[in-house]
C-alpha cells in the first residue's frame, strides 16, 4: 500500500471517529435541532478558520466540525466550531460562533453528516397575477437600492420578487434600480440560479454590481447627485446580518468575506443625501431592527418609514422550502397584492380601501401572517412616513378606470412578460396624456377614452375576445 493510500485510510478513519464523537456530544434536544458538517480537510497551524473577524485560529493541525444550532435562521445566529486534533482525532475544544466557516461560496470539503433540519420540497402551481392597471407618474422620480451581500438563493428570490413588483406593478424605471448581490451575477452561496421559483421563468433582475461595501457606498454616492426634492427612494437589504456586542450595533454582511457594514455607516451615507420627498426601507437580515433608529435620525427625506424582519437582538428566519425569507416575501406580496406564485393573499392588505398599499399596511400584513420565529418591527418619522407607497398619487382620478377597461382584455390574453414588454413602449405616450388631463372635463374625458383605446389598439392589436386567455 502506498503512502498516499495509507494517509487516505488514516484520514477516513479519523474523520469517522470525529463524526461519531460530534453526534454523541449533542444533547437530546440538539440531536433533533442541530445540523453537523465535517470539513474533510486538515487545517494547518495558525490558519484562520471562518471569517477573519471572528478571530478563530487553528493552534495546530486541526479538524473542524461545524455545528449549526439554528439551521433555518439567517446568519448571524448561534453556531459552534468543534475543533479536533488533526493528528489523533481527539476532541480539543468548542468555540461559539455567529457565522459559517467559509467566506463566499461553501467549500466542497464541508459536508453535512447529521442533518435533522432540512428544507422540505414544495410544489406550487404558478397562476397569472390578477390584472392591475399601470401606474402613471407625472411628478417626481423613484429610485431603489436592492442589496444582498452573502446571498443564498432565497435572498436572490426575494429581490427578484421585489424587482418584478416595482417594474411590473408600479412602473419603476429599470435604470433607477441599483441591484447589488453577491459577486455581481445570479450566483449565490447555493450556486448559480436560473429559474425563479415564483413562476419558473428566468430571473429578470438586472444585477450589475457585487453585494460589497464599496458597491453599496457607490450607489449612495450616485444617488447624491440624482435625488431631487420630489423624488422617492426605496432601500431593501437582504442576506445576513449580525450584532456587535462590543460596539452595541447591528451590521449588514457584505461580499466577499462576511465583513460588517454597520448601521451607523449606512446612516452616515443617508445623511449625505440631499433633501428629497420620501424614503421607504425594508430590511430582512438578522438583527435588522438595530438599523431603525439610526435611519430615522439621519434620513434627509421629508417622510421616512422602515420595516425590519427582526428586532435588534434576534435573527430572521427562512421558509420551510428554503426558497424565501418569509417576512420579505410577505411584505412584497402585500405590495404586489399577490403571492410570488400569483395566488391570492390571506386578506386584502389595503386596510383603508383607498386603492394604495401604504408602508404601514404592507408591514401590518407581513406582521400578521409572519413566521412565529420572526420579530418584525416598524417605525415611521411621522404619519406621512407610514403613508408612503411605491406608487404616487394620480392627479386625475378618472384616468385609472379608463386604462383598466382598455388594457384588461390584452392582459388576459397575453403572458405577463409579453404584456409588460409592450406596456413599456406606450408608457411615454401615457405620461403625456396624463399631463394633458390634469384639469379634465367630462368632454375631455370622453375624448381621452377614444385616444387611449386607439393607442392601445395600435400598439397591442385588435381587442381580444373575453374568452381568449393566455396559457
């Protein structure tokens, strides 16, 4: 037997003994709640184990077992590094941690061997979301920052749902949406994603930048030169976060090495922005509630609201199938008025029946249907902060029903993606018509009805029959 074969057998034997000890080391409760992963390699002396800021260093040749004590929570959350002698396999010590033992992508050597908590397979039949008329915005621009640093597929899925809602339902301009995630592609810690689980179609979110500190700072710097007094800004943060008990501050994890972006840093960037109209914030990461007070204090917007998935001291959690973060999914669903699969909501989030989903209404819905492990928290600068919507007020009330009547048959007969692609072509003309109708009379209303119908017929084609429904 060669030396390499001897080493392989030796390591296999040691690893098997390490596995046995790690499982026996679990309490009765942990046997059913803790996932164990063995890193099938030997760490050398002085080698850093896990993210550098945790300051966990191998004192000699070391074998690592990663014990995840809360597998359905986003990081940071309680976990442990169980360290064994790399020569004898004897148990050395156990170190409490908050993050997994890798930086960007999970290494192939880290394999689960005891996994009582796992994602369940779920099947949903996607249906077409209910028709909603387009949003016409005659006043002010809207911008958005969607950020996810150390992304898992669930974080990308949440952002895709929000991106589609902003573009399709609320008419956001794609060029006004700053999408930052992981390495700047559809890659995640779970690998490259291709089909969004909401309707099994390709991802549409336009990710151009990494989920890094520098990219997030640059997005704020660019907005500093673009925001004007009538504008609105949406900030959504996802992925993982933590709480620093030394500084007493929450932080957001950034790519590529779980580095911390503190609430105070984000607040400083917000304070550097010019005066603008509205700021609406939704944060999904663990310990997100620690951002609420700094954001309210430093916002330069006339009205501000912030919804967080968890209070400062607690984690946020994952859906049972691993595809979503429940709070983000449900907050976005309230804004969209349908689930990611196009289905009905538990109830109508529009509590005051004014046709708009306000920030406080989206939070109220997500909070009511929340995962019981989450601890959502909401704050507003004023009543106006709670009333912020992703759309803006229509100057002419009669405009909306005209559009709904003319567009609904086309929506019913086309696929969602094709419909919205065609809608993008006529938005400029619809904006012009909206401006001309600011002081509409009944006579002008009748004329506008004819113009809208003609414009839509020219662009979409002949009006479909009510029985024509897209597959």
